[in-house]
C-alpha cells in the first residue's frame, strides 16, 4: 500500500526546508502507525486496547494529513486534523460508554464476551 | 335438382338434431326421447328415398357435389358438404333403412333401461356420423365422421358403464380404430402433399371428385401420377388401414367380438349392418385410387380372404350366440373385402346390402332370443325355442338361409357375385386359391350357422327362464328384415338370369375407374359352376352341422379330441389378444414407467438440486459470521486487501 | 380510454374495489368479481366480432388509432397496446376462462374469498396485459404480474399435500424463465437504441415493439445477434409453454392449484409463452427463428411422446391432465416451428382450443375433488353414476382432448400436422399423428377408471352440479369447443390474418438463408397471401 | 455565501436541541410529546426543502456546501425516513425504561448529519457529517444498555465503524496528498483538465474512500457488522440504519462518483471495482439470507442484497444508471420502512422476531399482513410495485455497459434467489396457521403510515413516471455521460 513513487513530491518548495526528511518519510511513518493500530485491532481481545488501537489508526491518518499539508503548503490538511481529533474524541466517549455497558451486562470487556449474535 | 342438396343435408343433420334435442330437452322423458330419435331416423329415410328416386332415375354415373369451405389456411382449403350419387344413395338407404328398423326394435328391447335417453342420443349420434361418412365429399370430412363413428360406437359399446367388461371393450374398440385412423391420417396427408409436390398446389385437393379427375386423367397429369405410383400406392394402402380397423379385418379385428358387450340392437346396427361396413364403403368410394395399382388390390384381396377364413373358423368354438354372429360378421366382411380386391366393388356393395339385411335380422333375432331367455346369451343354456318364440324362429331361419347363401335368398346372389368375380380374376396372384377359400368359407358359414340354429331352437330347453315371444315392436322389424333378406337379391340379378344384368352393377358404374388392364375383370356374369359350387358347399355345411348337433350321429367331442391343438388354437383366438395385451402391458407400460422415472429422478432431481446448491451456499455463508468480532475484522480487512490488489493489479 | 386498456383496467379496478369491500360480505365480493370478468368477456367478444366483420384491417385501424401514452420518457417506456388476429383469439380465450373461473370459484372457494378474488383478478389483468401490450417493459411487467399471484392462489387455496412445494417451484421457475427472456428483451432494446441513434444522435431509447420491428426490418440486427437474442427469448418464454425439459414446474403446479387456479394456469398462463414468442421473437429476430426452429421441431416430439408416456404412468388424475397438457403443447411448438400459415395458425388455434378444453377439464376435476378430496385414480371410479352431468361434461372434455372431430382441438391439431408436413417436417408430422393415439390411450384409461366401472358407496354422498350457477361455466366452455370445432372457419380466418405477416417475415429469412447456403428453400410451403407489412410507424 | 441553504439542517439541529432541553422539564409520563415534536420537526425539514431559496439550489461556505437536485431529493427522503421512523418509534420508546428524550435527540442529530451528507462538497464536511451520523448510531444501537444483544451490537458496530472511518480517512489523506486539496470543486477542475493523469495514490485514495463508505452502504467487505447489528439494535433503529444511514452512504458514493467519474480514466478504473463489489454483495446478501430464521437478521442480509442492486446502478455510472439508483433508493425508503413498521408492531404482540411467529399474520391482522407482503414483494422486485421498477431500471442501466453484462446475470440470478426467501416469509404469513392468537394492536397513525406507504408503493409501481420525474433531473444535473460508453 505504501510502495508508491514519490516523484510528485519533487516540485515541492518545502523540500529545502525539510532537508533530508521528505514527505515520503512522514507518509511511511504514518502508514506504519496506521498498520500498528490495525495490528492491535486484529490481535487484541480487550475492548479498551482495541479502542486505543483505533485511535492510533486515526492518528496515523492525521500524520499523513499534516505531512501533505506541509508539502502542499496549504492549511486544509491541518484543519482537517482538528476535525478528526474532535470527532475522535466524541467517538472515544461513546466507545467508552459502550464498553462500560458491556462490562455491566457481561462482567468483562473482552471481545469474547460479545459473541451472542451470530450466523 | 336443387332439392338434392336439401335432401343431402336433411339426411345428414336430421339425426344430429335428434341427438341435440334429446340431450338438451328430453333426457328426463324417456319414451319421448325414443320417438324423437326414430323421427329423426325416419326423416333421414324419407329424404333418402326421395333422393334415390331422383338419382336412380338419372343416367348412370350421375354425381352432384355440394360443398362449403370448412377451414382454410395458407393454400390449403378443407371443404365440407354432401356428395349425391348412386353409391352414397344406396349406402344411405341401407343405413337409414336398417337403422329405422333397429331404432324401432330398440324401443321394445331397451324398455326400462336406466340410460334409455342416453342410448337413443348415442344411437342418433351414430346415425349422424355414419351418414356423414356416406354423404362426405372429401377425405378430411370422411375422416371426421370416421372418428365420430368410432366415438359413438365407444359410447354405445360402453353403454353399461358400470360393467368393467363393457367399459374395456369400448376402450379397446376406440383404440384399435385409433390405430387404423393413425394410418388413415398419415395416408391422407401423404397423398395430399404427394400431389402438391408433383402437380403443385392448384391441383391438390381433398375432394373425391377432384382426385378422381387426377387419377382418371390419361394425359400429362396421368403420366406424372404414374411416375409416383409407388408413393401413391403407399398412401392408398395407408388409407386402407383405416378401413381395415373399421371393418375389423385381421389383424385389427380384435375389437369386434368384444364389441358385443353393447346392447344387442347396437351390435345389429353398428357391428353388423353399417358401421363395420364403412370400410368396404370407403374402398368403393376411393376405388379409383386402388384400381391403378394391382399390388394394392392384391393386398386387399388376400386380407379379405384370410379374414374370411380365420373368422369363420372361430365361429365354430363360440357358445355365446352373439359371438357366433360377430365372427360370422367378420368373415362376411372378409368376403366383401375379397370382392373389392378382386376388383368388383358392385359385388362388394351388393353383398354389403344383403348382408346388412340378414345380419341385422340375425342379430335382432338373437336379441329377441336373449330377451326371451332373460338376458341369457349362452347357447348351451338355450334350445327348443322353436315352439316358444315362433316368429323369432322363422325369421332367424330365413336369416340363416340368406347368410348361408342358399337359393333363392339374397345371400345366394351376392355371394355368387363375389365368388364369380374371384373365379374369373386373373390379376391377383393366387386368385384361384382365394376362390377356393371363398367356397370353403361358404361351407363353414353354413355349418356354424346350422350349429347355431340347432343349438338355439331345436332340442329341448336347457335354461331356467321361461322364454316367450317378444312384443310387436321387436317382431315387426324382424319380419320386415326377413322379407328384405329374402328379396334383396333382386337388386342385382346377374346377366343370364335377368336380361340386362345387374341393376346395382349399372347404378354403380361410376364407382369404378377402368384402366386398360382392368377391363372385364368385374363384369358380372352368372356362372352356373360357381353357383352350384357355392350352393353345394352350403348344403354340405348344413348337413355336417345336422350330423353333429341335430341327429348327434357324429360325436362332437370325438372330433374335438382328434383336432386337439387346432381346437385349442381356436379357443385362444389365434393368440391375437394375448399378443396385443403383451404389447400394452409389457412394452407400452414399461416405456411409460421408464419415462416417469426420467421425469422424477432426473429432470425433477436436477431442478431440486439447483435449489439445494443455493441453500447449501447460504448455509456456508452464514457460518462466516460466527459472532467473534475478530473474525469479522479479519474478514473485512482481508476483503479490503484482496479487492484493492485485484483492482490495482487489474490495470 | 380504449377498450384494450379497459381489459387490464377493469380487473385491476375491481381488485382495488374488493380491497375496500368488507371481507364478511362474500356475496358482494363474488358478484363484483363475476361482473368484472363478465365485462372483460363482453369486450373480448366485441373484439372478436370486430375481427370477424372488419377483418384484420379493422383491427389494424383500431390499433393505429390508439396513441402511445408515454410513461417513463427518459428510458422510453410507453403504455401502448394493440391487437391483431392472434391476440384477439387469445383475448377471447382469456376472457372466457377468467369468466368461467370466477363462476367456478364462486361456489368452490369458501375461505378468504376476498383475498382470493383480488389475486385472481390481478392474475387475469396480467394475462390480458401480455396479450395486448406493444411495449417490452410492460410485456415483462404483465408477465410477472400474471405469474406471482399464482403463488398465493396455489399456496393458500391449493390442495394441502404439495401446494407449498408446487407454488414455490412454479413461481421461481417461471420467474427464472422470464428473466432469461428479459435478458433477450434488453438486448433488443439497446440494439434498437443504437439504431435510433443512427438517425438522430439525441434519440431517446424505446421499449416499443414497433421500433424494435422497424430496426429489425431495417437490418439493424445482425444474424449472430438475432441467433443469440432469439435463443434467449425463446428459452425464456419456452419455460412457460412449457417446452421439454423445462416443464417440470407445470404438472405439479396443475395438481396443487385450486380448480380455478389450474383453469387459468393450464388454460391461459401456458399460452403466454408461445404467444410472446410469436409476438416478439419471430418478427424481431426472423433470422434467429429460421436458424433455431428446426431444433424446436425436434424438441416438440419430446413434448408429445414423452409427455404422453409420462401421463400414461400417472395415478393422479390431475397429473395425467397436467402431463397431457405438456404433451399437447408439443403440437403448439411443432406448429410454431413449421413457420407455415397453416402450421402457425393451427398452433394459435390449438392454444385457444386447448385453453378452453383444459380449463373445462380442470374445472370438472376441481368440482369433484372438492367433494372427494382424492385425485388418486384407483380411489375413484363410477363417479358418473353419482354425478351424471359432470360425467357427461368430462367425457366431452376427454374427447376434445383426445382430438376427436367436432371439437376445436381436432381442427387445430389437424392444421398443425398439415402445416408441419408442409414445412417439410414429414417425420415429425407422422409422430405427431401417432401422438394422438397415445393421448387416447391414457385419457380413455383415466376417464374409464374415474367415471365408469362399478359404483362405489363411499362416493354416494357427493353431489352432481346443480342449477345454472354451477353448470353455466362448463356448458359455456363446451359450447365454445363445439361451435369452433363444428365450424372453425371464422376462428381460423381471424387467426390466419394475424399470423400471416409474422410468418412471411420468418419465411423470407429462411429463403435468404437457403439462397446463401445454396440449397433449395423449404420444399413445398407457400407464401402467405398477404406479404409482410413492414412494422414501421411515424415517430 | 447564503446560509439559508442550510435551512433544513438548521431546523433539524434546532429540533434536536429543543427536544433535549424540553426533555429536561417534561414529566416522565408525558415524554410522548417529544415524539410529536420530532415528527413535526421532520415535516418542517421536509417543508424547508421546498423553500424557494433552498429549492433553487446553489453553494455555500465557499463552495464546500452544495445544494442540487440530488441533494434536495435525498434531503426529502431523509425527512420522510425520519418521520416514518418516529411513527414506529413512539410506542417502542414508551416501553423503554429510560432515556426517551435522548432517543429523539440522537435520531434528530443523525438526521441532521444525513441532511448534510446529501450536500457535502468537500471531504472535511463529508467526514464530519458522516461521523455525526455514525456516532449517533453507535449510541442508538446500544441504546438498550441492559440488553446484552443491544450492547454487543453497539460494540461491533463501533469497532467496524471506526476501522472503516480510519480507512476512509486514510483514503482522503491520499487524495489530499495527490491533489493538494479537499474541495470537490478543485477535483472537478482537475479531472476535467486535458492533461490529467491518474496517479496510483489518487486511485488508491478513491478506492479506500469507496471501501470506507461501504460500511454505511453495507457493501462487501465492510458489511460484516450488518446482520448482528440489525438483529441486536432496537428495531426502529434497525429500520433507521437500514434506510437512513445506507442512503447517506450512497449519496456520498454518488457524489464522489460524480466528482471523479467525469474523467473517463477514473471511471474506467471504478467500474470494474464497483462491479466486483456489487457482485460479491449480491451473492453474499441473498445467499446468506436463505437459512435465516430471525426476521431482523433476514432483513439484515436482505439489505446487503439490496445494496448490491443499488451498486448495479452506481457501477453503470451513466446518467440513467444514477437516475435508476435514485429511483431505487426512493422505492427502498418506503418499502423497507413499511416492512420494519410491521416488524415493530408484530414484535410488540409476540415478543419475538422469529419468522415462524409470523405464521397466519395475513389472517390475524390483514393490514399488517398486506403491508408486509407488499413490502417484501417490492424488495423481491415484483410488479406492480415500486421496487420492481427500481430493480428493472438498475438492471437495465447496468445492461447498457457490455462489460457489465456478467454482472447483470448475477443480478438476475439473485432476483430468483431473493424471491425465494421473501416468499418463504410470505408463505408463513399466508399459508401457515397462526401460532399466536394475539392480534397486534396498531394505533391509528401507524395504520395511516402503512396505508400511505402501500399507496405510494403500488401507485408508484403503476405510474413510475411520477417518481422518475424527480430522479431523472436530479441525475441529469450531475452531468455524467448521457449514454453508456
């Protein structure tokens, strides 16, 4: 997914400022963070941990936004990030509420407690 | 001659009207139904008589055809109408004449029957169908009524619809005739399209008269026809199979004996006098199609001869009086067909006419006997009825004499005509042999009829009922028919007896096409030798019968024991029925079961399996979501990766 | 509103009214339905009279006078209807069967009368739709509309034993078939659009058959395309004919359905397929037809013989008749395949005759089944003594079905045989003739075992059809059979006029092919008297 | 810059807040008033879309907010959806132990989110609007917090939803990276430029966005949550999900398709991608539905299948295709909501969602029976019902693209498959004998709602042009190719 040509970065005026570190590095980093989050979601059983991994994924995306924003030298990306953070906060709140509810009805927050609905 | 058309349609539709009236109005009022039917029949008779007056007074070969378009599509036109000529008039007279007698007889015979009205409705329907054949102007129309005759016979044979034997007999009759009709349809279509292919659409037609023109054409058309003689002959023989079934010739004869399940008047009218003669009539009607092909005629002749002999032989081993008459009918029909094969339609028609009279007489006589003995049909339980029912006895004897062909009864003349035509025929291979067969059959006929009379009327009564003479409505027709049987011979006294030769012969001159080779085959001379031979044979037959059953000088059992296997063969009716049953049960039914197997276990199975496969997939898919969120996530991400790679690799 | 549209509107409107009628007032419900179907019967007869007096010209004129009512413009759906001789015959058939069906149901149906008649009328409307529309969208629309109510009719009022399976199978099978046909229709639709766009790049597409035919006449459809399209259309529609081996839905469907259900199903539904083939597939893809029909002529034999023998092995009277239907449809197929005026007219005439006959048969079977609750032949027997009237009618129906002269079926089957031979299918013609023998075998057997033979006490309680209300439908149908059997000319003339242009098209295609392959054109068949009128129309 | 364009959204949000406040001083037993208020709000929203200033359309906030034919149509559909959902919610909510006020508030918030979705014109508002809808639904799904099923459903939806949101977001990031903008206007200009070349990351971005939206439209592979959540969620919410949230997803799909699909290059990439998804979705939904015994679960699978059919039209990606899609959505709103209304009220009497408990419904309660039957037949695509026309148009539109005809075949096969399981339900209602003698009590407003839906369904089926007159212009405005390529 991240094996992309970065020629489109060539014309960026920001390159000079960045010195060695190109947008490509940020993008790679962001996708790594995203991947880590993904990995966490797939592997962990604890709902709370999964929630954290989800946040990680979002933040991976955020990093990409910021990087691109920097590269394109416009603020749209950064603004977007604020929106994402806000939304993520709301989502986290709801998520925690749900997890608490789960804990109340199931006495646990492991995903294995939630296998009643199937087929 | 305009009113000829009127007569024609009256003859045709009067019985139909009767049928409709009975079914729609008078079902409840039995007596009335009977008289409605008789009225219809008499109307037809009158019209027919009027017609006869005009037709027979006209010059020989007089023919009028009145047609309307019944159906047309593409370039095919199927007409419908009435054809008025000597042949149809004569046949019409037989049907209406004998028919009237039997209708009246039925009033007495069927008294008190539950389905009285139904009986008369069907009887009128039959009359309509039969007259339809007679009056028909073309092959399709003939076929239509041909089938209808089959239907009405089905409905009358199965008249006692609670009796299994009756129902099955009806079915048998219908199906056997269907087989004949199959050949007939095939023949008609083949004939039609052969003409289309060879002569083009504008010459193609179903009408007898158009076809006759083609066949009798001596010019270009005739030449083309000659080229395709093979196909045309085949078509002719296929059409003949229809006649074979209807006139119960071997091997399609099996239905006729069983048809005796019907009420006796029905047997008399349909299965002796008229319906079964339809085949003979058809061949006369189409004789111009047979005449050019000696091979075809040979087939016809042999079929007739064989039937005549085999059936006569069977008549000896019957105990049911009606069965005896039935087989004698078979053999007499064989006679007529033989005559046709020998190239003498007039002789055939002559015998048809006379036979209609005396065989109807015999059947009605037997009917009267049967009623007298309270519906007992087994001759072994009769005997000595001579005193108890004199009228029946005498009329029956007259009928027997006529049938045996003893001078001066009508049978003598007509049989003589047939034997004569056989004796002088030089075209049919083995004609002389067939002539011999004819004489032999004459002997057998006399013999088994003698047996029948002796068993029934002489000796002492062996039954338990109290036989007494039948009412006038029954004896009346008997007398009428007896007179007819005696004097019908006058219709066609051959040359040498009467000055100008056979009247019927001359009237039917139109019937015969005469290709060159054919001349003189059929001219009806009186041959003393033939006459004497026939008569001697008949007398001999009566003598033998007397020795066995009258004086009992010769032991029947001893004789039987001598010819054991032959007797057994006769008892088994040459295993025809067994053979057909085997076809039906073993072959046909197996095919049916096999097809059903394919239907259920292959076709249906395939469809159901397709459905089952879908259900199975459904079951598998639901298992994907087993409730574990991890599984879900993995599935989703897997899907994402697969789809992305698929698309990205795709381009 | 034109009378044709009325044919669809009246039943639908009646169904709509029935929704408002309280379910308790069953009498009102029944009479509404009967009146509605009566009106359609009137219209049907009116059209038949028009065809008789005015001939095809009158019908064409009438059709031309009906405007195209644009429905969904952007995709070219329009409500436009029309009749020709062929559809007039079918309209008459459907209105007859619908009317008779309503009468029969009038006393046969006691449970949920309201729902029953709503569905029944919807079914009728759908069938009428198929017979009159000239728009492919509505053709499919009406087709489905006719199929789906059958599900509930069979499911709710059918015989409990096998109704669920039968109903489901029938509905899914026919829908699948319809969808195959739909694929073909869409092929035609877009091919036609391309053709329209040649003339005017901005042209909107059109589902209208006239446009399709115009494109076809203009040679817009390549031979390959026609082969594909015809194959799809034919396969799709052949499911409901039903053509062997696609027939397995049909007999069990007959068996499970309630009396009037089987009447509509066997009497009319099964005719939709062959009608649609003649109405759409033939004129649209003559080349395809010319290419495929010889195969159809072969399969028709399978229908006739196989169907006959399977019927012979059945113990259930409804199955016997069911398989005999698919056997009879073999003749229709053969007639269609012959592509001669004689054969095709015969096929259409047979559709009519068989429709009436089989409706009669199922009406009668339903009548005694409602009392005996057994269709198992060995159980029955001697019924003619308890119910002479029904027995008589059944004998007549059997005779008609066995192709006895005097009934319309004989004339039509004869036409088919003549047509087949004319087209050069001699072998098939002979086999078809033989098929009549087979038919007689199993029909007479069934007849004898059900209605004749010894009286059985267990059936002594059942009642014969009494009074005009119960007898009317049977008498009506029998009369129709007899009238057109005794004197078929009026009907055949009407049908012929409608069939000729269609046949002419395909024959022209056959001749083209023959010229190309260099062999002599199909031997002896004659061109129709009237040449094919190009189905163009000012747009 | 004319904020009046947002009137419908304003109304919705105001109503949401109003309800929340009003809830504070309403006595416990009079919460039903809130339902009435919400319904009035929906009507107001519906009316607001007809205010000339709104109906004329236009853009706001520097072009990041767009009101065009499609937007208006969808807004109206959302209003109707919400209204019908409230109609069926009232009694249901009365049975809830607590939080009735919040229920209505959240529904109205979700509605406002959908309304915004209909007219987003840049990715920021797209993401926010989407999340507004999603997050509200997280809460609503898990609303019965003592019910294990409800909570579990909430959790599952939450996790899958967040993952898809992340995917979406990452896709947007890619697009932003490739183009340097988040405004659709810029994209339109970009792709229509003659020198436009499709870079891999732009493509990947677009695909990721579509996959992310697949979560809302319940398209494979993001459909995995659907059956469980549909079963676990409170029934009116299931209804809302199955219609509102799905349509929100589709309107966004269409919007992005409209934005990027103007360039043949992109369209050629998208068509096979969407076709693939459509095919998978069709088979998954319809085959999976066959063995179901729980009506809500069945409807879950069915809604996956329906999504497949809508995708048929989307994949076709030409004017008629979009028009067909909009048509299908319109039909889908009334159809599905009618069905779910019946489900809600049957469950109130039988306390069960087992399909077997629908036995004899047609006898027990003709109105519910008829509504359910017509609804299911409409889903199955049987004339003369609105759903049939929608299906017909969608299939026809896809058929126009020769490279999509294999997809049409899949569609046709699934028509038969889906007809099977819908008929199985109908069979129980009509043929089987009743299990529960208890007749569901149905209040008048619900009866009215059902009758109206039925009239719409049948009337629309007989005269589809009435609906088509709304959808076709809306589709035309999007300016996609007028003929199939």
